[in-house]
């Protein structure tokens, strides 16, 4: 069971996430107050787009899926199919995700 803090302190949310699309590139959170924080590194750069069915219903640049296994970004206009996925390393290294790493 997850416990949640009862603190009423306001959380700080980033205004942007920057990906350096190269092997070893940084993933940086940027905040409205000018702060930034490196939170990850790229293990496999994006080299094209996939055919993720749900992207048919969204617009370019929108998030199609967001859960513990993937974040999927739509790259196609509404009514067309295309996008790319961001996988956390522990999910990306699981045996069933071998093709995503190669």
C-alpha cells in the first residue's frame, strides 16, 4: 500500500522536459522559476516513429499514454497514426522489450 503525505505543501511541477536525443544525452526538467534538474539519460535515441493506434485520436505533441511502462508522444496530426515512446530503463530492459532496445 502506498502512503501519501498529509502535508498541504504545494508540489513543484516542471514547465518543460528537455531530451537530448543522443546516446547518453540528458533528460532535464525545467521549472517556471528558471531552475533545472537532470533526471535521466537517453539510452536509445528516437530514430523514427511508430504506429501506435491511440495516436489516431490526438494531436501532434500530445501525450497518448502515460503509465509506469511508457509515455507515448503523438507526432501525427489528428486522424493519422504516428508517435514515439519513452520507456523507463527497468521496463525497457525486461525480456519482452528486447526489440525496443535494438
